[in-house]
C-alpha cells in the first residue's frame, strides 16, 4: 500500500498558457523506488453515506458502494443521474456534504485530489498540447519533484504498458484519438495509484476504436490488478469490461451486480430496460398469453420465439400455441434480425437467427422466459420450460 508523502506543489500548473487544459490529473506520489516492475493489487474502495446537493437539489443521495481490490467496476446510468459527481467526489475535486470515502481502508474524504491515492483519466484527456507525449506522462511526477532518473524510467515503463513508446516525442495533435486516450491512461498509471478513475474514457473514440481500446484498458487493468472505477452511460461498454456494474438512477444505486446477474435478474424495471433490450407489456401472463392486470411483464427479445403459420409450421414449431402475431418489420442486425411482431395494437420484438420471416408473415409468438414487475420492482421470473 502507498504511504502518502504529501506534495506541496499544486495539482494544477501555474504557468499561464491559454491552450493548457483546465483540469489536472490527481494522484499520490509513490514511495516505490525506480525500477519497480509494475503495480500489485492494492486496496479497494469503500464509500458510505455519500451525499451531495448542488443548486439546492440533492444530486447524490446516501450512496454506499464497495469496490474490491483489483476489481473493475462501472458506474452506469443515464445522463444526469450523478455519475460524474460521484467520481469527482472520489477523486477529490468536489467535497461531499456528508459521507466517507476510504481507499485501501484509509479515509481520504478530507484530502485534496493530489493527496489521494487515486489517479483520474478525464473524458477530454486534458493533455498539454505544447508538451510531448513523454512530458505529458512525466508531468505528475515532475509536480512531485521525483528524481529525474526515476521519472525517465517510470515514464518509459508506463508508455510501454500502453504501447506508445514509439510516440514518446510526438505532440498530442500529431497522434490519433486512441493514442491520446492511451497517453492520458499512461499519465494516470505512471503515478502508480491504488485506485484508477476513468470518466467516460471511450466517448471521444469512434465505434470500432472503442471496442479495441476497451479491450486494451481491461487487459492492462487485469495485468496490473489495479482497482478501477469507470463512469459510463454505455451499457454495452459496461457489460463487456466490468467485473460488476453499479446501475445509477437519480442519485442512487438501483443495483450493484455482475453483468450476467443484471441481465438475468434485474432488481427493478429501470435496470431491466437500461440493460439490454426489453419488451414491456402492461398486464400479467396467463397460459402463455398477456391478460389485463396491474403489473408489467418484461420479455427479452431473444425469449420470444416466432413460428410462421402454414404447412411448415410443424417443422418450425417451438411447442405450445403462443400468441397470434404478424411480422410488421424486419431490422437486420448482423448475425441476427430484429423482427417486430404485432397483434392488434400491441407489439413484440423477437430476435431471429438465420433467415427471418418476411413482412406480413402470420404466425404465433411463444414466450419462453419472462420477468414480472410490481410497482417497478422485480416480482417473479419465469420460463416456459
Ligand atoms: N455545479 C452544479 N450546480 C448545480 N447542478 C449541478 C452542478 N453540477 C452538476 N449538476 C447537476 O447534477 C446532476 C448530475 O450531474 P452529473 O454530471 O453527475 O451527471 P452524469 O450522470 O455524470 O451525467 P452525464 O452522463 O450526462 O455526464 C445533473 O442534473 C446536473 O445538472
């Protein structure tokens, strides 16, 4: 664990420069000497009773959360739910009104960002345009007045980690968005933090690069065993990278579980609709049909099996009679198609692999698995087996 040697230098550079970023990385000066081969698993993060009001409104409401050492957790939720506010409080850029934040068992809530054993990667990377990649990465160590030889060694180790040694002398404007992202990551990792904080780290990258960079981040995070918290509003990103996901809604955590649990057993209707796709039907399920009722039935599109009527029906039959429905629309989605089925004014989406039935096909939809909700909370799960 890192012992804090509090820097006297400010976290933000004092040189006046209109082009310089307004934010600065935070982090704790490491007591580790030069030549340290990498990071070992450090302490976890424990948040209790975190509360914050802004502009007279409660933004974060009694938030409790624990991240285990070496775990990667995503804070996932819609725009404005309080993800960034939470992350900024953990990093030390914003003071909570109440609550405790412990990193590696040590209370940090009264410490400034530069005194905390955490490092943050900002959404816009906040790189210095007039500095080379290596100088950007060296910056937090120079602020802490680490010896020159140690800085050189640690910068090269961090750049090697993110595969950027060949760009050490390039300026940010000359490298790609993905490489800028990796520079920002190296600048955080060079501080050898106990806790790595990333704010929407992939949002400035195009779709293809996102997939590559998220795999890179996950690989590095697992190799180093570094406790990591990522803020994102992208459920696919959170599902693919995280050990666990904290789904936030209006300043509270609705559910904190593994990606698989969130998908199969969402605690609330909000989580069920936010994670993955869901057919949401008012009423209740009776003998494979939706009948009027007070609750809500939620069905994943892959759990709706459509069988066209006609002479081939027996061949395609999925068993049971199901709900009569007509193919209204077919949306190709690569290796499967999203088939929109209608019956009267109700609609259901079904995922079909192989050749989808053409628009206008009449048949029956059978529901193989479902969730029911009462007052927004999960009431039952069921399957037609
Ligand atoms: N300084 C402030 N004064 C008043 N309200 C604020 C302030 N900063 C943030 N808020 C409000 O707090 C709420 C949460 O903001 P926050 O940035 O944490 O959301 P978020 O979940 O990160 O959203 P996004 O995904 O859009 O970044 C928003 O409604 C925002 O308008």
